[in-house]
C-alpha cells in the first residue's frame, strides 16, 4: 500500500498532473458569430482562379478560403488566427490564395476591428481601389496589399494606422518593373498620403512601395521619415528631383532601394555618415558626384549596387576596408582609376 506521504505517491501525483496538462483538450469554438459571418461574406465576393496568384513568390498558390465552411469554428479556418481568450480574429493571411474579383469598398470585413496582421498579397482584385476603410483597423501592425492589382490613389487613411510596423503596398512584380513599362493599372501615392505616412507612422520599421506612381511627390517629403525605419524600398516610383542626403543617414536603416527612378538626383553624404546599412541599391537613377570616402564608415555594408547612373571620379579606397562586403556593382557610370583591381585583390 502506498502512503499519502510516500515518495512513490508524490511521484504518481506528479505524473497525473503532467498527463492532465499535456493531454489534448476538447476543441473549443472560440470564433464569435459576427466574426465568422464577416469573413464568410467576404469570401463570397471572390471566385477561385489559379492564375490570380501566378506571380506568387513565397509559396505555392493555395485556395485557403475553400476551407471556410458555415457552422465551423472560423478560428480553425486556413489563414485565420484568433485571440485565445476573446476569440476575436487578430490575423488574416490570404496571400497567394487565388482570389479573383472586385474588392468591396464597404463590407463587414472591415468590422474585424481587432486585426493585428493582414496579408492580401498576390491575388487579383481587378483594378479595385484601396478602400479608405483599411484605415479602420486600430490594432494593425502589419499590412501587406502588394501585387494584388489594386489601382488608383492610395487613401490618406492608411496613415491612420499609427502603430503599423510593416507596410507593403508594392504594385507590380519586380520582373515587370525591370522594363520600366507599366503592364496595367498602377497605384498612385499623393502628397496627402505621403505626408500622413511620414508624420503618423512613427513606429514603422519596413516600408515597401515599389512600382507606385509617386511622380507628384517632392523627395524632400521623406526628410522626417521614422527613425525606427530599417527597410525602405522605392523601386520604380517615378520619383524626380533632388533626394535629401539625410535619407541615407537614418539611424536604423539596413536596406535602401532607390532603383529605376531615372529622374531622381542627389549625392551621397560626404561626412558624418555612419549607419547600419547592409544593402544599398540605387541603379538607373540620376544620382551623381564622386563616391565619398565616408563609404568606409558603413561597416555593415554587404551589398552596393549603383549601375547605370551618373557617378564619376575615382572610387574611394575606403571601400576596400569594408570587411562585410559581398557584392559590388558599379558599371556603366563615369568612374576613373584602377581601384576595382585593388578591391578584388584585397577581398581575396
């Protein structure tokens, strides 16, 4: 007989508690009816078409909404994540979901007020406008509407998402942008929206706006970008005018792409340039001048791509001291000297 205070009894008791804690619990239907109804109504606006996600870059296209059935827990639906306590939908990932159809401007979808992450990338919304209602998600930290065939102006209300840390609105796949020809409808970003993004998104760390028409934007609008910013991509945005050099000095910037803005002018900082830049790409621009010795202060720089621009003069020897440098493309500029051979020798 095992006594209540014996070591054997205590060991059995421990095993009992562990088995209770680790045993699978019966499924709990957390999703509230209004959340489920909002999602299901959203689903009905679209058909499933494999070609709608043919450009998907990150995974194979998958029609996630086919798992959405009435009478089932929406928290278990593919692409949906809920808060474990409230049952509110907090994440919706419908990237590469083969959705095809016009995106409704006013739908119960926008009543999912607890959303923290929303990814609708790589679908085909058939030239739909981005609804101003996207600004109605006060808890949103991640928003990705890229490569889904939205068109027209980006609404100013996007800047109401004050705790956003990730914004991806890129309009066309990079393969289409290489030729600098818009294959179809493009998004436009106006002064009001840009000023709102710069002023209100103080926590944002990543911004990707490739292919969006920003021809009406003065590059000086970017002077006060968030110091939290680590990644900024403005590939093929039709930017024109002089870019302020402080954009290169953002204290946390690691990735900066300015490629394919042929009328964008400016020069790199000549002094006091110390930043954590890892990748700097500014090909097919009108940036000019000599590469300053201050490049040697970019100790984390792993990639520098400055093809087909207007840089000139000698290439600074300080580039040869960048121990993290993995790739360097400087052709089709107006450089002089023999430094490239010196760099190749020093790196090997």
